[in-house]
């Protein structure tokens, strides 16, 4: 089994890696969406520690009413982010949906569930990039995806993106451990992940727990039933095209054999 034994070394490595990749991007400032979840909290804290709070801009992007918006505000505070923007996506999403329907053969028919669900993060990403380019000079947008999500293809192409993904080579389990090592609030670090779009948790939508996915990634699924292991392997293979399409640079932690 491969595992991270020293999370303080990961913190030190991330803190050194982020300024290098920012320089490679010809950027001085970072913009990231703050959803109220673990990943954006951990990435926000890592960015603040690496390049300083004056260079990190958090964005709140509710679509109408966001049930956990206070968690997002707590995450911003816990990460040490001092500069924020807020953009409500409701009108933009309605306009985009109406435009798509006008392009279709029957404007009276609603969009199918998948098209409607993926539309929101794509609008969110467009607004995020627009705010970054309009108001944050020499900035890049940061991807907050983790390895477990990327392996399962649990992201929207051309939506959940950025110039680089600091935790893109860390599993969800490892991101949580990193968050605790960073001293972030335990309830936010261990919060059940949800996309905020479907009304379901990530694990409910995926059909697997993150513990199972991460065992597959780091332990070849040794602790899983053959049926679960094959189901995860099949999904990972089916989603490989999405991972290849984005190919984002990420910090690669030192793994040891346990």
C-alpha cells in the first residue's frame, strides 16, 4: 500500500511548489472559488501560506440561494483569505439555459437533467475567469479538484478547471489529513462532499465511498470486494479521456510503501 507518512513534508513541499508554478504561469495572484467544501478550503490555505493573503482572491458563486454559504464564508476566514468577490449566478444560468433552448428543435421542452446540471459549473467557470481577468491583474484561476474526483471523472469538462491543480495528485482521504495537519476546522475538513447541484452527496452520486475509491488508487483495491473493485476500475477507464483532456499540473507528494 502506498501512503503519505509525513503531512508536514507535504505542507512544506506545497508551499515551495506553488510559487514556482505561479512563476511558470507568469502570474502573481490566484483566484479560486470557495464552495464551503474541504478541497477549496485546503487549497485556499495552501495558497495563502505560499504566496501571501494579498495575492489570493476567493470567490463566492451561489446560484440563487446557497444553503451552505456560511460554510463558504467560514472557509475563507479559516484559510486566511482577505480579499473576496461575490457573484450570484442565477440570472446568468437562466440566460444561458434560455439561449440553449432557443438553439434546439423545440423551445418548450426543458433541458435534460445532465445538460442542466453541467451548465451551472460552466457558467460558474466563465464568471470566475471573467472576474479574474477584469479585476485581478496578473492572475490565474486555480483548480481545486482532488485525485479521487479526477480518477472517477467526477468533474465537468471546461468548467471545474484552472491553470493548475495543487491537490490534483492527492486523494480525498489525503486532502482531509492535509487539512487537519494545516490546523483547519475539523467539521469543515471532514464535511460530507457534495456538488451543490443535485441535492446528493458525492458518494451517493458516484455509488462508491471515497474510502473505496482511495483504496483502489493507493492499494489496488486490496480491501474491496471484487465487484466493487471492478466497478471502480471500469469507471476509471471510461473516464480516462476526461483526465487526458485537462492534463493539469499538480503537486506530487512523496509516497511510501506501508
